[in-house]
């Protein structure tokens, strides 16, 4: 993976995760004293908007790194860090599809099922993505990659 792909992947994941967590906190964990208010926090609509704007960037980045990283690692048979990478890959389609469905589903029971699928898959993705980065960092691959990039340049 190229350095800019890695940075864009991290930035998109952080943006989507942080806005998603903030929106979840505001919508489901805060209580508003005003019975006529449709939001629990003044920033709640902004967090949702930022989340919905950042999510397609993450989908784009995933599309970029499928070939340059994911399929390359699977085809190469590399076992290092495979568990967290596969878990992230498996949760991605569920997270993406449920995120889009949340915007269009109106039946209350179906909306709750889609929300639950989105929350669970998103939580698993964020945890496995972080674990994937931690294992990668601890194995020294970023350091070795940076050193080899300096030799080439």
C-alpha cells in the first residue's frame, strides 16, 4: 500500500468512526428536557451530516485498497495479521449496506434490525481495524516500509 492510501484509510476510518460514535451518543444516550425537540443535542444533525459525508470517502478508500492490499495479501498467502484483516473485510459489506439502508427503511421493526446490524458491524470493524493497525505497527512493517521507501528514493 502506498503511504497516501494508508493515510487516507486512517483519516476516513477515524472520521466515520468519530462522527458515528458522537451521533450515537447524542441520539441514543443523551436526554433532552424539551418534549417537543427532535434532537437531544444541538450538534446532532451536524454529526449525522458529517457521518453521511465521510462514509462514501471510506467506501472509496476501501475500493482503492482492495486490489493494492487486501487481494494482494490474500493471494500471496501471507498469514501475518490475517485474522483482523479478514474480520474487517467481512464486516465492511454489512456496515456499508446497513448504513445505506438506514437512510431509506421506514418500517419500525426493520429499521431496528438494520440499526442493530449497523451498530454491531461498525463496532466490530472499528475494533478489528484498530487491532490490524496495532499488529502491523508492532510487527515493524511500517518502519521497514518507510526504510525501503527511503532507499528507493
